[in-house]
C-alpha cells in the first residue's frame, strides 16, 4: 500500500519552491516608487447653445475633428451629438 503517493518524495517540490523564493525581491529593500497616473476626468457636457453652435459649424463645413478640437470633445462625441439631433 502506497501511503505517500505523489507527495512521498517532496524533494523536487521543495527545490521548486526554493527556486521561486530566490526569484522574489529582498524583503529589506524599499518598494519601488508609485507610478503617478492621471485620474480620469469628468466628461465634458455641452449646453444647448454649444450644441447649436456645433451643429451650425458642421453645416458650415467643419469636420468632426475640427469641431471636437474646438469644443474640447472627442470626434465620436461630435458624431453622436449630430446623430441625436438628426443632422
């Protein structure tokens, strides 16, 4: 009867764990500095006057890229506004 099975000879498992332990950083070294990341901003909301100006600008020949830069929004947002307003 085999009581230990696969775990009877633990030497390979102990060696594997020791190898992993050697790969860990030294616990006495200070942690690396945190990476400063920008927090996501709040979505820009256009009021009705700005939406009307955006529509007029588009009808006057401005591109969605130009209007996005002018109003500080993404060109896809410009397209969504135009579609919502039937333009």
